[in-house]
C-alpha cells in the first residue's frame, strides 16, 4: 500500500471513529445506535478495529470533535 493510500485510510478511520464518538453522545443516536452501526454488514470488515479505537479514544476523553485524536 502506498503512503498516500495509507494516510487516506488512516484519516478515514479516525474520522469514522470521531463520528461514532460524537453519535454516542447524541440523544437521537446514542450507544445503541453505535452498537447497531458496528454490527451492520457493510462495516463487518472494520468493526473490530473501529470498536477498539472507539473504546480507547473514549477512555482518553475524546468526544468526537473535529480533528481530535488522543
């Protein structure tokens, strides 16, 4: 994988994790919505890594703000 592709994939992943962090704090979505998102077939290939990074970032205090990665 070339460097540009790796950076793009890392950026996409971090954005997706931040999106999930922000969604988990919303009244309209919340934790159940995040769980359903991670179980969706379209997310199957990356759900384990998303869940791991979601939990790590949440434990570190990341609330999903744009650009924040702790």
